[in-house]
């Protein structure tokens, strides 16, 4: 299972992983558009490892922050919005 799959499982839904994926795609697009990165059909092992490490670290950080702030809790009709 990949890191965003674990993220979806731990957050009880696809929304957080989907939003993360969308933001990652936008960042990649703008890096290429402004000349900070290039598009290639081959991926070097160091680039792949760095990308996976960044994805796992940022997903873990988002999960930690979300858990502390109650972003992933089940909402019931008795819950009050603050």
C-alpha cells in the first residue's frame, strides 16, 4: 500500500489524499512552467527516493496536525460547530 493509501485509511476517507494529490500536481506543474524542473520519461533512483520521502513525511505531518485539530473525527448530528 502506498503512503497516500495509508493516509486515506487513517483519515477515514479519500478527500485528504485526493486534496494532497491535487496540490502536489499543481506544485509540479508550476515548477515545470517556471523552469525550476524538467519533464522526463525516466526517473533516477535518487529523485524517486527523495519524492517518496517527501510524500511520506508531509503526509505524516498532515495526519499529525489533523489529528491534533480534530479534522478527521466522525461528525454526528449532536456535534456542535465552533
